[in-house]
């Protein structure tokens, strides 16, 4: 069965030359950063407790009532330049009721409005829950940082707080693999993200091959930064991160779209090894570098409290609430008034760069004024 929905004639196909989640796309279109992407947290429940989880501290075993769907749809309708939505958690597909009563209607809204959609899932839920999304969803984003089921067992339940049997973990691992293959065959765009960290940096070619076998159409690669559950994990040195990327590029399938994001290497760097890596990435076929959307063209809405956050990772409190403010108003205030935004809000058109992620700047470049630098050798 193949139920891949036809691409509307008014919508460009997702490809290495078109990534609407990248803030560089909207910046070049509008001449400034505007809100084009809204992410919604629809659950704090999850069947896993991954050691690298960026929202692990927010996970619960019980949760209250969500805000009315009509409230969120009204706020989305007000966003003037909306191009994409993302749905995240927790595990968004954990409860069948959330899928039927919240996720599917949001995806239907996006589909009818002509905007792109993405869900972040571990892909371990029953296939029937994912099957409902096939007519509407543009991107199924999964995390995949494993060479085998033992890796999945060790990483995926590191923070469970209770023993999880190897057999139970393997069942979920096999379900994830099979769901990916089946959904891909049925026409879903699977984008599998791997983190570069102390566990994976020497295994990325093997992980890439498994992702290819799972039918994914895109492999995303992002460094792991110190946030939530990952805050106490070892930080990978820049030289090791760079070596891992070169190794992956040597071994990858050149036909697969490979998207790198939030890298700590910039075209304004005076380091020759940085320049060599970036030159290679610019010339490799089907390789793209995505700028960090957080706070540049995207906000996150907590569907329980209505709180609006401008970044997933940096330690910034809620910047407003949909009960009292439009999303465009909240975003505009962040852009113009918050000192942290001013710290990294730079733009180099020649390099296609929107500046560093806040965590990248704090972790690796705490004393660097990126606004005072310019791209080199472009």
C-alpha cells in the first residue's frame, strides 16, 4: 500500500534545496526574523527515559487536562506567516486519545491551510496510531542513536528509575525498526536524527547504514548539548566531533539527504580545520546545514499551561501565554527586547548562517562576539 499524499501545486517539495524549518528561508523571504513555525508540546508522558532527552526533567507519569483545541487553532490562525508546525512531547503517540482528539485535528488543520507538519516520536507505539497520520503528516522525526538492541536498551532506559528487561527493550526496538520500514513503504517521510555524543561519535557510519535500511529519507545529525537529562553527561571535544562528521561523510550514502544542525563550527572562524569541514559540507551532494529555529522563527507552546517558550534548550523561562497574547506578539517581544537574543542574533547571508545556538555560544564560545565577526574564504 502506498498512500503518499500528492504535493499541492502551491507547495514546494521538501528537499535539500527547500527546508521551511530553517530560519534562513524565512529571513531571506521577509528580510527579518518572523514567526513561521510553531511547536506544540502535547504530552509529558513517555514510555522511555533516554539519557540524552532534552525534556527529560519535564516527563511525568500523570498529567492534567490540555487546553481546548479550539484555543490553539485560534492562535495558529492568527500567525501571519505560519509555514510549519511541529508536535512533540514526551511521546506524542503515547495515548490513543491524544492522537485522535488533538494530533490528527492539528495535522488536518495544517494540511488544509497548506503548511508543513512534523511529529517527534520514538516510533515504538502500535502501527495503527501512525497509520492515521499518513494522509496529513509531512515529516515523522525520530531519534536513532543505536547500533543494535543492546544500545537501545542501555540508552533508552538510562533514567527509568527501575529495571527494564533486555527482552522488553528489544521488543520496542524491533517495533521501531518495523514501523519505520512499513511507514516508509506506505509513503511517509521518515527523518531519523542521530546525536553526536560520547557514545555515538565512533559509530555514526554504522548507525547511518541502519537508518538507510529502515527506509528513512533523511538522516539528521546534531551534537548533544548539556540540557535536562544530558546535563551531567560527558561533553565531546570539538576535535572529536569534527572527526566524527568527517568519518560519517566518508561512509554515508550520497543519495540520502543528510541534514546537520546546531553545529559549533562557523564560517567566521579563523580555524583552518573549521573552514575545511565547512567547505566539504558545502560541496557534498545532498548535505545541508540547518540553522537553529528556536527563537529565530519558532516558538513552543505547552498545551497544558499555555506557556510559550522561545527555546527548547537554553534556561529561559516562559516568555508569554496564549491565554493573554498572540504568538506573533510574544515572538516580536523576544526579538526586540530580550538581551539573550541580542547576544546571538547575527546573520551572514554569504554563509547562510543565522548565528550560534545559545547553548553552543555558552559552551564553546563564551567570550566571542559573533556580531563582530565575518565569514572567511567564501
